[in-house]
C-alpha cells in the first residue's frame, strides 16, 4: 500500500519549484495576552511540550511559540504565535483558528495550489515539505505537510499525518533533523515498518512519539522498534533541548501529554 504513494510523492516533489534550502547544521501568553510564568530560555535552547495526540508546542528564547496540528480538540493553554495544521482528520486542524494567531499555516493543497510556507518570526523559522495522503482508494496530492522548525540552533520536524515513506527529494528538502515528532499509531498513518523506515531515513537524535491513540499502540511501536533505538521515558510532558544536551545516539523519548 505504501509504494504507490511513494511514487505519487516523488511526482509531487519533482513538480515543485526549488524549495528553500534545507536545515543547516518563550514566554507563552494566555489568549488575553497575559504572560504565563515559565523558566526563561537561554540562547540555543528550545522548549517542547506535548499537549496531546499530535499537538506540541515549541518555544523559542525570544518568546515565539508554535503549536503543531492546532485543532478544536487539542490546543495549548496559551495563544501561539504560529499554528500549523494538517487536514487528514478533524483532530489535526480547525476552521476557526483564533484570529489573534499571527501565522496560521494550513498544510494542504487548496484550489489546486500546493502549500508552500517559509516564514521567519524573530528567532524561529518555519517551512513545510508537502506529502500525499490516502483518500479512500485514491491519493490526495499535497494533503499533508511535514513542518520544519528551525530554532535555537536545532532542526525540529513534525511529520503530520504522513502516509508514505520519503523520497530522496523529500529528504533533500527536509535536511538534517535533530528532533523528530513521529506518528506511531501504525494504522491511520504509516504502518510500523513504514514509520521505522522514515526514522531510519531521517536519522534524528531524538524521536518524540505522537498520535499513538492508546497506550497499547504506543507499546506496540516501542516493541516493534526493539533495540535499534533506546527508549527514554521522560518524567514530564515538557523538556528543554539544546545542541549540548542532545543524546549522542538516536533515542526515543516518550512524553506523556494530557
């Protein structure tokens, strides 16, 4: 089932204009603008918090906050500066994003136009690499985006609702990934062999599992990946990363979320 989508994905990226160069190398607020008390981030640091399902927040030292797969079901407790969305299911997007969000990035094709984003908000850059999704028995071209966040000297990739493994063109457009947010449900997105292949393709230092639906499917993924990557359960749904504290070998770090 994966291979026809891979070919379709190759056709998609081959037809795109030259993408922006690949990766080299906050203070959160409530909707009314009130600051939330968080430990300040130093230059070269980024805070990642797992909200749930496939929604994370990513915070920069200069106070920029991004929320991934922002939806009516999974939202952070503060208003993000940037919201990214995918539309495979309603739990990954909303038709009613708060108008106060500065950048709302809808990661699917609209009226035949391939989604293309490359924005710089203070010390955070966000761009996307389109992929395809299954739509019944057909393929929806550009139905998903891998969003890439460059912040704190790190490259963070959120796979969204990825339905196929990656082509050489995808890998070139994405570049080196330090932290990967990967859907590990094994059925709604990629099967388990497929997501392990994508992790192997990208070779991140940290994999943050998401979209595992149940504890059973999370454990099934962890068992499937076996001893290839050590598993490090985190004591919190939030962690501060920097290039200095990345593991020396790729690791699966499990955040609990809410």
